[in-house]
C-alpha cells in the first residue's frame, strides 16, 4: 500500500485534475476475537485461505485467532478498518 501523497502523484502524473483523496476509517467494534476474525476472514484472508488445504487452513485460522487475542488483549476492542478513497477528473 502506498502513502496518500504517492497516490496523488500517480494521479497527477496521469493527467487527472480536481483530485480528491482521503483516508476513511470504519471503526469495527469486536465483542471477541472470533467476531474480529470473522470480519477479517471475509475479505482480506480469502486469497490466502483459498491456497491452503483443509488441515493448513485450520492451523492458519487457529494461529490467526491467537494472534488477535495477543494483539488486543481485552475485548470488546476497536479495529480501525481503513480505506483510501480517491478520484479525479481526466480533461
């Protein structure tokens, strides 16, 4: 992932005008580690899980959930789901 300034330069160098680039944070409130894992696995983990066999998938899931527990410590916890939104006009 690039920095916002780098996206702006790419768009500018591509001839776009009236650039609008911003970071949007969607706060996800997770009641527990399984809620957060469920959210993350529904998008970001799909390409990884698709490459694993059933046994490796179960091991990966178990380890990922442990790491969520270790990272957040207590629940409920907030997970800042970030997206960069950008657009410009080509003239």
